[in-house]
């Protein structure tokens, strides 16, 4: 899971970097968001697998709660990315994306 979390964090950084390129952000964000999507899916799949093999219901609940949190944060991150791409000149758009990317993925 640590490797999957690191991959998801790196994919997040890649999206932020791509979105920050003013001249060709749209072209660069597409492949970066694809990598993010694959890393997100791998992370969630790994968490669900971990929850499935864990016998302790408290631990299962903690894992599922963590996965829900990752899902919500990822959604906010992608919405902030979209907002920046739609209107790069919007006040605080870049700051909102940077803030949304600072969550860090762990379970």
C-alpha cells in the first residue's frame, strides 16, 4: 500500500505540474490525469483487497473510512484541476489546486 500511495502522490504532483503550464496545460493534463486515474484505481483496489483479507471488523471499518476520505479528496482535487483549466485567470484557481493536492494519500 505504501508503494501505491507513493504512486498516487506522484501522479497528483504530475497533474499539478501539468496544469501549471500556461501555454499547453490542456494537452499536458490529459495524460497526467490518466496516470492519476490508474494510480487512484490501484490504491483503492489495494485498500479494498486489504480490507477483504482483514478479519478485524474495526480495522476493516478504518480502511473503508480511509478509502472514502481518499475518494472525496480526489474528487475535490480533480474539480480544482478542472476549474483551473476552464479559467486559468480565475482568482486563486492555482492556489486552490495546490491546496487540494496537499492532502497526501495514506491508509
